[in-house]
C-alpha cells in the first residue's frame, strides 16, 4: 500500500513525547513489510530539523498556501534517503520557523497549513495514495470529508482516511470563527455542523466523525474512552457511535535502543540468561545518585513527566514513610513546579533514600531503568505507555495503575504469569498497598527471579502492531470503495 502519514512529531527530528516514537516505529515497521510510506511533518526551527540531511526537494517549486485570509510561502524538504520503504518530508513555512512544536495561540492556523501542505504532496509528486493516516492531526479527515474542498478536488488514489488518537485529552477546541482558518464554511462550526461542539469548534470531534477508520493506541484505552466519562473527555458517546470503526492497537517498543544486553549507557550489560550485570547497575546507580539502598528493600525508579496524569501526586505523600522504612527512590523528570519542589524537599530530608533530578537526561534514564528494582508508573490514565515496556525488558517489575495500555502490558504478580504489580484506584493508599506487596515479593528470591524473567521475555514489537494497522487500512479502503 501507499501510505501518507501526517504528524506534528517524528523522532528524532521533532519530539515532545511518545507520539514521535510511535510514528517513527510504525513507519519503519510498515516499510519493512513492503509498504511505500511517506511521512510529512513541519520543519521547525530546531537544530534537529536544520541538519545537512534535511535538504530542499528541488523538483517541487515554492508554493503559496492560503490559511484564512493570509497567504503563506511553503517549501518542501526531504530528510536523508528513502530507507526501508520510508521517506520523510518536511514543510518549511513562516508559521513553523520557531522551535516550538505546539503553539496554543496558533495551533489551528498551523494545523491548517500543515494539513494542506501535506495533502498537496500526492498530486505534486504524482503519487497515488491508498491511505492518509493522521496521527492526532484531526484536520486531515475533517478536510478530506466527502463534502469538503479537498474531496471535491480529489487526491490521486483512493485516499481512505485513518485517524489515530494518541491522547484523547488533547483536543483542538477553538471559537467557531476558526472554521475560516480551515477554509470550511462557517455553518460547519454551528449546530449541527461537523465542527460544532457545545458552542465551540472541536477539530478532534470533526476528525472522529469524518475518518473512514480510527483507533487509539491500546485496546484498554479504546474501551475506557467509550465507557468512562472521565476518560472519554466529552467525546465518549461520539466515539461509541463509531462502533466497529473504532479500534485499539497497542504501540510497539524500540527494542534496538532499549536492550540491556547492549545498552552503551549502562555500567554493565545483562540479560535474562546472564542477569549478574543488573546488580552492578543497581550499585552504580546508587553511587551516582548518592543513595544507600537497603539490601532487603527495593530501589524504586520513576522516569517521566511530573504531572497529574502520571500520578506523581500519588507518590509524594508516601515518600517520608517509605524512606523511613528503607525504600529508596530515584526520580528523574520535570513538570508541575509544585511536584518538583516537594520532591526536591523530600530529597533534602532523605538524601540517602531519595534522589531527584529535575531535568531530561537520556543516559540517566537508561541507568534508572536498569539499576532500579521496581519501576513506578501510577498513571491516572495511560493511552499506551512505553516506560512499562522498557522496565519489563530491563528486569524491573513495574508498579502501575490498572488502566489503558498499562493494563494491557503488565500482569499482576498475584497471577501465575505475573510481571509486575497493579492497583485499581488512583489513591496513595492503593499505591502503598502495591508497594508493600512488591516488598514481600522482593524478599522471596525465587519468586522475584520469576517476575524478572517473565518480564524480560515480554516483547511488544512494532511488526505485530503493523499487521494490525494493515487490517485497519484494509477496512478503511473497503469502506471508501463501497461509498464511491
């Protein structure tokens, strides 16, 4: 198939979170399976987008694209050479000239320009496209809807649309006048128009209704968003109405980068067959962070954003009590100032038991995964999550709330095939209960070794996910052909 992917992020060129890794991983896996994949993202004013590997696409002249009442000059660039069936295009324009990937004030204008520039490419390149796959880029199906300008003008090929929702909480909600930015009639932003949502313009709502097929990034999160009003974020009923057209496909992990047997960031490598190096990693992590973990208490790692979604506030009330009991904590991340201040204060009170590094440090992140005994991920919701996958791979049983992709990937230790520790409600006392169960297991060497070995045997790879996306694409194509 010929697949056009449209995303605001793509690792390593533009990354804020897991979206960038997911688009890159899926693109590579589909290319390896024989598909022709083209990925289009903005060329931001970031160093990663200014390297020599990014060069002008000389066969395409500069264009002027209208967004609302303004014209924007656009130039196309290509990154490197086509590898494994994947080619990457970058759109250069004034709206993307700074280093900011998400700009709340200009988000609708930037989305409109990125979408239009991407949808022009198949015709400019004389490349018939089978699937237009939008990653959180809900303007794509909204503009390709059957009665819209892009559909009337036509793209070469069937151009069936697939929308992947990486996080339903991230919705493009704007005043109704924003329809003009998209080049759509104002009536579409008033009831009962496609864009209208409680008196506002909701781009994600329009994308959900307009896409031929849609999915989110784990089966668990797909169920939750259609049954739990809190996680449905106001769109629960609209998603439920799509019925079998809405699916959940678990993301894959980058096991080339995250492999403890050959991870260059580690002081010692290890594997399930030869786990001795993990003890070295624990000792060296403690030395690096100034910790003195007890032999009979777990060293707990946390790597991630210190925000409400990730459940950082569930851990904070427990730190003093657990540190006094001999638990140790290695926390790496940035986020809400209040969380950072509380963690820094806890580290000052318990310097031998609590270490906090309020920054991004890729090398230290790898060492925390490898050197910790437990990995903490008490998220209130988690569309998929990658951290728990990598913790499993590094023989570090995760402690997770049973939600979304965490529930799909971590089996509670009380089950015969257990790989980690799960709790139900987002309350500190429930996290504490899971940690106490983990403490008991940690002091049972045979049981703990089984947990580690089962976790290290887990693989959530992109080839499996790519096969599921192929089925999703086939359904979108069948629907598009049936409606033509």
